C-alpha cells in the first residue's frame, strides 16, 4: 500500500476549501492552491468550516497552507482537482507543468468527462474519478473569516483500487468510500445536478425550491429528457440518491404533502443552501451549464431524442450570465415556457 503525505487542493473554492479544511483538521498535510481573493481572506482571518450536522471549527492562519503559486504542486503526492469544469484544461496544464509524475490526481468536479480530460492531458499520471454528493456554500465576498458550510449530507465516492488513498481522504466531515463503476455514478450525479440551474434561475434556497411542486415538475421533465437521451446512447446511470434514477421523475411529481413525507433524505438540507450555479450568477462568473444541461443536449442531438426544456434552460442561464445582474429570479412558468 502506497504511503501518501502531501495533499494539494487545486481549486480552493467552496468544495476545495471544505475538503482541505476537514483534511487539515484531521492532521493531513494540506496546501490550498487558491485565487488571490481566497488566499488573502484566509491569511487575514483564517478559515471557518461547518456543516449541517453541527460541526463548526475555525482554522487559524498557519493551520493550513495557502498559496497562489502553482509551483506548490511540485511537492504533491495527491492533487484534489476541485475547479469548475470550464477550468479543467487550464488546471491540467498547471499540473502537467509542476506536479511530479508520481502524483495521484483525484477529480472532485461536476460533469461526466473531466476525469477523461485530465487523463488525456496528464499522460502517465494516475487520475482517479471522484464524486461529491453534497452542497457547500461560501460566505459572501468580503466577509471574514472565509466560511464554507456543508449544507447537505453524503459520502464522497472515488473509484476503487487504492485503499491507502481512501483512508487518507476519509476524515470527519469529509467521508470517502469507493465505487466500482464511477462513470455510472457520474451520470447519476448529473441527473441530480440538473436542479442547479433551477435554483440559479429562481434564486430560491434549495429546500424551498424542492418543496414547491411546480419547480419539481420542471426538474422531473428535465430528468425525463436526460434519461431518454442516456438510454438512447447506451448509458445506465447509477443510483446516487435515495431514489433510483428511473423513479426520480415519478417521486418529484408527487403532491407536496406526499413528497415532503417520502423525501426526507432529499430535503435534509440547510434552509439557506443554494446551488453553486446560483453563486456563479451572483458573483458574475461563468456557470457550468455546458457541463450539465449542455451534456444532455449533446446526447439528445446525437440520438435524435427531444430535449426542448433542457435547451430552453441553457438559453435562460446564458442570458443571465450575459446580463451580469445575478439570478434573474424567474417564476416556474417563465422557466417552463408555459
């Protein structure tokens, strides 16, 4: 079993800071490779990490290393890639330039093809696919200390085959297990991530949005489109939530009173949690819509299945990106086009 020591989190946003903080608190040697805004905030006032289960700790400056220079990758045994999908190529170039060939690269991103893209760019370095099932929200820009809060539950999955790596990463607040079929897991997670755009477009907290049957029907219709496109392309998504993928649309269309009773695990979310796509719009950043609904559109066009709603949602998110005004706070009928 290989011994790992140094971990570099490549992309210290909400997920990256949460993972790095939990690992550092467990005694792991961690460096956050961050943008200057994040690095400056942590150097000024430390990093606070909390979760829905009541865990709440503040890491003083020095408890965890923070850097903006990618040369810190040169000492990495493990690189956790937590950048947005659109930044994958740029981060892969930095890893290829600075990280040793012996470094193990663990992909902790949304989307279904980032592990393959990293592997293609990184040659002989070993790339491990991973999936983060929970939601992490970050404090408002300028608020100190920088605070990341895990707002829902779940166990991070990585591909099987390296028990030493799993043990290294499996710590309090950041539970890690292995799975034998990570491509299927990534497709299953994509179905759940189709809701990110609805939260971004509505501006509603995730729990409030899921409690509204009108928004759930739109999500169910999107999942129907995605499942049809996946089936036509020979893709079988894995179960990553309490409900098997094929039953998700049925459960989402249940009346509010019944859905709220049956979907307690799905609704075990901090009441103020929103999606990372909402955060991207609010902070005037490019979203991951192309790696989510955009992938469904690609599959649908390839197979000749319909994806009218997914196409409409992609257009609405791109309009919101272009306007630079944050979430457009649309009503369900404006999104559904009814």
